[in-house]
C-alpha cells in the first residue's frame, strides 16, 4: 500500500470515528481548516506588531465560507464594512470628546441606520452594512478611556481585519472547493417538467385543469426552499449571479403558468384552438418534460416548447404562458452551461424583482437606536465597568440578527455559545497563562483553545452555539495586555459579554417584537399597499412586469412563512396571492379603460369611483368589491373581457376579505 493510500485510509477511519462521537464530518473538516487559518492570522498579526492580534483570528472565523466564491465576496464586504465602520467609530470618538452621552447618541443613530439599510439588502452586501455598524461600536467602546489613542485603535482594527481576511483567503483558496453549480437546478427542472405535463393535460381537456390549492402551495413551497439559498450561491462571480437570476426568472415563469392553470376551470371556452393543434402541442410539451426529467438534452426541451407555442399561435392565453416559459428555460439552460445569450434575448423582458421588507427595516432601525440609547443610559447611570462590552455585544445582536425570522429564539443559542466562550477564555487566562511568560508564550498557548472552539463548532450538540463560542473566547483573550487584575475582574467582563445577547433577547422580545406573525402581517400589508398605489397611479408595461415579479417573490415568501407559522393555512396563503394578482390586473384594466372614448360618461364615473375606493382597499375591502361588481355589470354588454376580469377580482376579493383588511 502506498503512503498516499495509507494516509487516506487513516484519515477515513479518523473521520468515521469522529462521526460516531457526534461530530459532523463535513463541518469538522471545514472548521479545523478555519481554526488553522485563525491561528495563522493570530501569529501573523502578533509578528506584525498589532496591538489586538486576536481580532485577526476573529476576522478569519467571520470570513470563513464553504465555497470559494462565497469566501471571496464575503471577504470583500468584510474589508469594506470594516473600513467604513472604523472611520465612523473614530469620527464618533472625536466628536464626543469624552462625553459618553454624545457617544451613545451617535452610536444609536449609526447602528439604527445600518440595521435598517441592512434589512433592505441581501446576502453579503447586507453583512457588510451590518458589520460597518458594530465595527464602529468596537472602535468607540473598547477603549473609551483612551481617546488620545483612537487613531491607533482605528488603524489596529483595520489592519487586524486585513490580516484575518488575507489568512482566510490564503487557506480557503487552497483547501476550499469551487462548488459544483447552483443547488436546486435539477429540482427546478423537475418542477418545470411536472408543469409541462399539467399544461399538456389541460390542453387535451380543452383548457381545463385539476390543479388545486394544496398542490399549488406544495409547488410554491418547493420553490421557496430553492430560493432560500440562492443569494449565497450566487456570490463570487458574474456567471454565478446570472445563473441565480436565470433560476429566479424561470421560477417566475412557472408561477405565472401555475396561476393560469389554477384559474383554467373558470376561464371561458378557448377560441381559435382546434383539436389537432391541441394534440400536437400536448405531445410537444410531454416530450419536453421527458427531456427535462432525464436531463439528457435540455436544449431540445426548449425546441419542443417552441413547437408547442407555435402550434398554439391561435390561442392567445396559452401562448402568453408559454412564451416567458420558453425564453426563461432557454436562458436558464444557457446560464447553467455557461453559454452566452444574445443581448436582445426576450427573457430580459421579464425582470427579476425581489421582495424588500420596508416595514421590517423601519422597525429594525428604530429598535436598534432605541435599545442602544436605553442600554447606554443604564451604563452611564450605573458606571458599570463592563458596560462597554455589554453594549458592544448588544450592537452585534441588534444588527446581525435583525433580519432573522425569529431572532429572540436565536438568542438562546447565542447566550449558550457566548457562555461557553467565556468559560474557555477563563480556562486559558487562569489555568494556562499564569504558568507561561511573555507575549509569545501567551499567543502560542491560545492555539489549542482555538482548536477547541472548532471542535465545539463541529459537534451536533453544540454547533448552533459554536460560532459565538469561538468569537467570544478570542474577544476576551488579550495576549499583549499585562494581566494585573484578578479572576473576579475577568469573570465580570465575561458576564458583561454574555449580558449583550441577553439584552438583545429583551430588545427583540419587548421593543417592536419580531415574530413570524408580525412578518406575515407586514407582508400582507405591503401586498395590499402595492394595490392601493396602483389604484392611485397607472403602471407602465415595464412597471407592471416588475410588480408582478415582486408579487411572485412575495407569494413564495408568504407561503413559506405561513408554513413555518403552523402550516395548516399554506394553501389559503397561495389563494390570497392569486386574489392579489387578479385584483392588480383588474386595477390595470380600470386605468386602461380611461382611454376608451366610447365608454359612456356614467360608466367612466363608476370607473373613477372604483379606483378611488381601491385606494382605501385595506380600510373597506367589501365596498371595493361592490363597486367592482357593479362596474362589471355595466361593462358586460360591450366589454366582455374586462367585465369578466372585474367580476373575477370582485369575487376573489370577497373570498379573502380578512387578507385585504390586514387580518391573519
């Protein structure tokens, strides 16, 4: 047996044994690599003469990612956030001139802005914004009694971050895989294949479909599961971003087709569709579905879809569904295979617009600012020595975790992790450091404890708390500081650190609380307010497509949040989203009727009254439904398509009055 195979065999046996002991093998490999990079950064920062070399190791843990693209992008935003946050922190210290009240006020404003803006952003861009918030707190709070050294502290913070990022990139680039495509590609194509078979069945049934609410909700849930990880996997390259965008565009096209299928039983009998064309299109759709299921020749699936669309040229409704589906599938397959598309490719007509939680962002901004003020005033009033550490921990909790769906519940794992980090740091400080001499020995003696943190981060029982353990033990271990205080002082600082997430829990629990029900309520409100804005101002064609794309993204978010909140109403959430789409189309139709010169003046007045009432949709949804129904009766004789659209919207509105009134 060669030396390489013998090593591989021993390595495999070691991983197998670690798995039996409760470790996650993949996480253990990654975190041991990260621990090595953290040790490398710690030693490098110490050798460079930086005052807080442990901050470099903390940066490694923060920047570490399982894939190269993610590592590269997060490292970039780590540096950018640190630069901005350090500059703001230095500026706050200089402006405050030693006045803690002014310092706290400035921090509250800055952290509130970072929390609010970060909640409107996504992925690593949001991370960089949040980081700039608590980086300012780190500079402003950790050495509050040494304003004369603020520039030195700022430079130290910046260069330790750069050292940590460099170490993370060096080790990560050597040992981290590139990644093998965007997860969910195969699943999305399987969903597309099922949809094509449903469309084929609907064609053979003369436009009728049996797609129910529960099946629609299941497919939307499947898409939401794919959507959750797309931002992270789109990091690091333009090709990955385009692949993610193409997946989202294909999801939108599928959602549009699913909603059309859901409405098919209530649509009028299709005109311009003969049986031969329907059979030809159905056969082409089934062949395309088979090609997607087998993954054999996906480009041929696009050809079959185009044939089906050509066969249905006389049936506008089906062509309207198949056109975006064909172009989006073609763009998705091209992006997955890294094949360029023409600049004027038709898929770009359908924009990708993501939901932004403006209400949640506003609440996050106010919560962060108010919490920092309250905690800061408590620190000033009591003169607590550990107040700076408590406030620093709170600033991290109020920014990083503000976009979580249930941050109060997350605080439990954070408190446990930070308590473990305090215990590990105290063990190093009082069981090891008294027996070593000099900074070099202290730095080297920290290395086993960094690896201990990696083990805690990799074990199934402690992995949810492991990251906070690693960060806190490094925050509290200061190898270049003379240890002239007693154990009680170290314990008090540790308790002050743990007080940060406890204060964060109180903030999320009592100051503008964050709950799943609250997020659902906010999502309902934004969807309804979009309709009210549409009633006030007509959207242009491009804006209407953007609204529809945003609605689709909100729809899968709505179904996912409803499922997490209990799950029994996910089909009802899907139906509410369909009702929103119908009402939006009806509002657009009302605006278009304004240009119809043959419409009687009385009907025009009724049209304007309906739009005015829809601008207060949330206050009086039943009144809006009555006006739409009455207007549909007026239009039935000479404007049958518009009348059917308004009548359908009115019925959908009546069926979901609680949703449009803002009740859950």
